[in-house]
C-alpha cells in the first residue's frame, strides 16, 4: 500500500527541515516487518546545495516517522542508488583523508559518472556486477555505467592511529596503564578491502593484544628501560599477523605508561635512596682521598726530614772524622818529632817531654777540683816535688812501653833487612856467603846499641827526677 504524505514543520526540531518549493517523500510499509522504510524518490525544482541541506536535516531530525536505522540510508547523490543496510555492512567506507570509519559511520563513496579522476596516493576498488574488477590508479579513469561501481576507497598515505589506553600486567605482577600510537600504510588495496572488514579496528585490537602479551614477559624495570626494544617487538608481531590484510605497520610508539600510586611512591623512594647512597659513597670517597693525601704529605714530610737529619749527621760525622784525623795526624807528627829527638839522644827533648807530662798531671788534678763536687786529692798533696816525681814515674813507665814497642818495630825491620840481604846473598856466588854473615852481624849490633841507648836515656831521666 502506498501513502502520499505532506510533511510540514510544526515544532522546532534540533536542525529544522527546509525544503524549497515541492519536496515529495514516499514512505513504504513492508507487510512483513511493519517498519517504515524511507527512501528519497525525487527532489524537484531544488538546487543541489539545498537538497543536501534538506537531506542532512531530515537525517538528523527527531520525527517518529523515520527511525534512526533508516536515517543513514539517505544520501545526497541523486545518481547512485543507495545499498541496503545489510549490503552496507560489508563495505569499508573510509573517506580520503578523513578520520577512520566504523560500522556505524559510513561515508559516501564516489558515484559512477563514467569519467572519474582518482586523487594522488589513493586507490579505488571497482566492482563490476558485484565482483572485483580492478584497482584504479591515480589519474583518469573510465567506468562503465550501471555495471561498474566504486566499492572501496583506500588511502596509500601513512596513517597515524591512536591506540587507546589499556591495562597490562608485567612479569612481576605490576598493573600498568599504557597507550600508544601506531603508524600504518596500505601496500595492497585489494587485501585491505577484501581481507578484513574494518582494517583500522583490527589493527588497533591486534596492537593492544600484542602489547599486552609483550608486557607480560617483562618486569617493570625492563619495561621502563627497554622501551625501544618493546616497540620493535610489537611492530614485528603486528606485521606478521597483518600480512594478509594488505597493511604494513611502520612503527609503534608507546606514549604513556601509568603505574599504580604505591608503585610510583616506591620508585620515588628507591630513587631517593639510590641518590643518597651515591652521595654517601662520593662523600666517603672524598674523605678517603683527603686522608690519603694528608698521609702522603706527612710521609713525604717525614722522609724529607729524615733525609735532612741523615745528611746533617753525615756531614757532622764527616767533619768530626776529618777533625779527628787531622788531630791524630798532628799528634802523630808531634810524637814522631819527639821520638826522633829522643832517638837522636837530645837531652833537651827528654827534659821537655818530662816537663810536659808533669804539667798535664797537675792540670788534670786541677780539673777534678773545678768540675765535680767531690775532689780526688792524692795523699802527698803538700809535697809538690813528690807529685812531680810521681808524674815522672808515670812518664817513665809510658816511655818504657814506647821503647819496647819501638824496639819491637826495630827488630821487625831488622828481620826484613836480613831477609832482603839473604835473598841478595843467595843470588851471589858461593864464595860471598862470608860477606853476608858480616852484614847480618853489623845489623844486630846496631839494634842492640839503639835499644841500649834508649834504655840509658830513660834511666837518666828517672834519676834526674
């Protein structure tokens, strides 16, 4: 049964319906379902922009005669018949350069006007009598009227798809909230049209499940540190699964990672403790280095001081040794001169020696009286002559010892001369042995005379004193 209804705006709808001149709308009621099926039949005496406005207003109106499921059936293209709702379910109707479409948001497809111009970086899928015919490349395209229609429009540009936030559990049982951005590109328009119903939705779901699976294999620390490796693994997994869809995932980037509040607080405490630990370590290292430097300085100071003391002692000892040596040499020279004078039998030399010994004896008693609190006084302190005689007796004993040592030296020197003379005698002829014996006897006589003269000189000295 057909009804002819004249619609007039009585109340004010959200978007008023403005139809210029005569707009005829035919409503059909199928006998099976009883629902209203609204289709646009004719738009008479109206311009194209006004008809579009009218149909948009009619689709968004709140009249009870047109249900929400039938509003999407209106189109502003008078040349192309609209498909049924069941047929539109199997179409991917994303507009070129527009936002991704869903099942409930289908944009209109280009109509068959025989001559079409395909935009750059766009692929049109043409169906002929319901079957796939060809893919239109950018540029001029000729379509056969009635039997050819553009079924799908695919953009070949890189598409950035936002992955909604989702929860994932790490390997150490920490629940994270993650979202990201997925960059895809259609490389096979045929597979992208017929391989999957809604490519964007499928890729989004695949990215979410893959990200959840990859996160479950890592701990929280590895998720935070190995973010780039995680993005690479997700990209590879998506490409393996979407190979039959004609879509390639170029890259995947995790945008935000939200951890629970207690976990974040624990991480903050951990970072604070780590920083405090590093600060204490650096402080202790500084103190250690400072102590080492101070000890090293003290060591060098002690070494240098000891070196200075050593050099001072060496120099002092060297000076003392040199002084002692010079003093000993002077004493030896003096003794040698005295000995020579005594050996020559000079009476004056012996008297001088005796006088020197007596003076030193008396001087020694004078020092004992000056330096100490206790004084050593000989028994005959009142007898000066006795003291001098005692000193001279001491000198006589010393002189005897010196004479004995000098006699021993003379004997040894005589033995050396005898050995030399004996060697010379052996080298001479046998007839000269009597001459060698005479030389030896003369040497012995000289020794005895020297020793006797020395003893006599000492005896005379003692007798005088």
